[in-house]
């Protein structure tokens, strides 16, 4: 059941990140991957600043979006703005 939750959060976070970052996205599967990796990055950042907690679905999605935006920004920075394969 947790794997399904990770996929749903990843899909939502990846989709919203694609819209926020003004890109065409990476496709449905890669948006899920970006969202899941973003959730991990966002969770690490929130723990590092002392704001870790279980705030429910909205909190989880927002943290995943934060991490996915940071991940997408770094990928675009490293790739020089061109579409990179993650």
C-alpha cells in the first residue's frame, strides 16, 4: 500500500513541478520518478531544518514538490538548460 502512495505522491509532485518549472516535463514515468526522488530530497531538507513531521497528504505532497523543484533546478543548471535525461 505504501508503494502505491509513493507512486501517487510522485505523480502529483512531478506533474505540478513540471508546470511550476515552465517545462514540458519528462513524460509520465519520469515525472513520477522526479516526484519520488523529490519527496526524498524534500524530506531530507525538512528534517535538516527541524520541520520533519507527519502532516498528512497535503504536507507530503508539498514537501515532495519542494524537493522535485530543487531537483529539477539542479538538473537544468547542470545540463545547461537543455532537456536532460534523468
